[in-house]
């Protein structure tokens, strides 16, 4: 790697951590930076999971009180998330780079649209919460499969689906979303490391930058309007979608 490329990857890692802490969508930035670095799409996708992981851990710890308040729902949906993530990650590894490359523009287009629609995909917020239902379990399993397979836009989808199928306050829903995202990423990371598809030199540059970005996200949240950051992420997602369609 050149110094310029290391700086680009570090900047992408930092910004991904920051936007994940504020609005979500960091995968677009890490995946895009690794695309520019010439990393094959499966490896770029796998490495993004590792780069995002520290931020999921810290946000989960910050929400531990809300998680314990709903521990019964959390345990059931957490187990479902583990199995779904395993299925999604194994599906990814079953593909070769050309096959996954053909899917990437469609996945990016869908994820960008979902992320852009985020403000309108608000979860159903209620004062109390209900128990898990077959709908919530199946929905979370499908979310986890997608998260293990690709992951961009997963947080927005999970927050909306959890709100519609389980209810609860926004912070309880967000706490569960962060925990499940951490579990999904953890399973995917184990599978991807076992499959030998992680780009470690790039990951080691981006991980500390992402952790710092996640910490700085709170500072940025007080100074940068969320809509500005969301618009930047949508612009990156749109540019990546066009790039993959044009070069496909």
C-alpha cells in the first residue's frame, strides 16, 4: 500500500465509525474505499465486517441497561441472529468473485434506497414492549442472513422491522439493533477469517481509525446535522452503484 492509499483507507474507516454512531451507513464508505484500493468484492465485503465491529461493541455496551430490560426477547432474537448470520456468510463464501461482483450493483442500489428512505422507515415506538412473535423471529432471521451476506443498510432495516414486530421505545429498539448487528458481524467475521478472504493489511489500517471515528461521532452529532451526513452516505452509495453498473 502507498501512503496515499493508507490515508484514504484510514479516512474511510474514521468516517464510517462516525456516521455509524450518528446515522448508520458506514459500510458504504469502507466498501467503497477498498474498491478503490483494488480489493476483490468478496474480500472488501468481508473486511468491512471487521472494520465495523468495534463500533458495534461500544454502542452495545452503552445500551446495556436497555438490553437487560428486554433480555428474554434479546436472547431469542440473538440466537436467531447467530444462525441467520452463519447462513448469510456461508452463502457469500459459496460464490466466486465474478458471481458476487454481478450482484453488487443491485445490492448497493437496494441498500442505498433503503438508507435514503431511513427517515420514513421509522420504527413503531410504544411505551411498553410485546413478546417475540413468529413474525419477529422470521423477520430477524432474514435480516441476519442479509447482514451476514452483505450488510449495507442492515441497521435501518433491522430497526424498522423490530419496531413493527416487537414494539418498544426507540432506545430499546436501537439497543437490540446494535446488539444483533454485533452478533451478526461476529459470526460473519469468524466465517470470513476461516475462509481466508479478509484483507488484513487494509483492515489493520482501518480498524483503529474506525474506533476513533465511532468515539468522535458523538462530538460530530452535536455539530453536524444528521441530514448532511445521511446525504453524504447516500451520495457515496449512489456513486458506488453507478460505478459497479458501468464497469460490470
